[in-house]
């Protein structure tokens, strides 16, 4: 998406223009962004590592969360 250069305060404001749910494995995102004031839901995948094997069980839980998304909500999946 070309968002790697975005500063901490800009990431969610850019993402919420195109998406309803933002999925990340960045454990610091909730400290760097103002999630409650955004119109996007943020889902943190808390895996042991970012390998396919560790993330897959968490990704399988996403469909129901995405369907029931709530703007400004921060969820952790582990």
C-alpha cells in the first residue's frame, strides 16, 4: 500500500478511508495511534512469531470479527 513511510499519527487516518478493519501484528500500535477516536476497528494478532504456522490459527478467527466490526474498537487475538 506504500504506507511504510507514514508517521505513527497518520496510519489509521489513512487506513480508515479505505477499510473498516485494520489487522496488524504490531504490538505497539495501540500505544502509537488514537484507536477509540477512529472509524476503524483494529485487530492485533498476538502470535509467538510472524510465521505462517503461528499466524494461521489466529487468522482463522478473523471472519466473525470482521463481520461484527465496531469502529474505534481494539481487539487482541491470541
